[in-house]
């Protein structure tokens, strides 16, 4: 499977605690942070949960 690049584009302020925890699990803490993650069902679930806060591209 290919990797995906996840970038935080909106602030976590005002988000629910579980969404903040999901962003931190993906390695995203501040706006502009990027991380490369494996494209698997676990990562896809995390991405779906905070899709309104991030941008996803193929790595």
C-alpha cells in the first residue's frame, strides 16, 4: 500500500477532545504540521474523523 501525507490546515481550538487526540495520534499538533502515514483502514478511520481539519495527499 502507498503512503498518504496528512497536513493540519485548521486549528484544533474548539474541537472535541477525541478529535484533538486523533490529530495528535497522527502527529499533528500545530497548523501546518505534516506527517506521512501508511494507507490502511486504521489511518483511513482517523482521517475520516478529522477530515474537516486536514488535507490529504498521496505521498
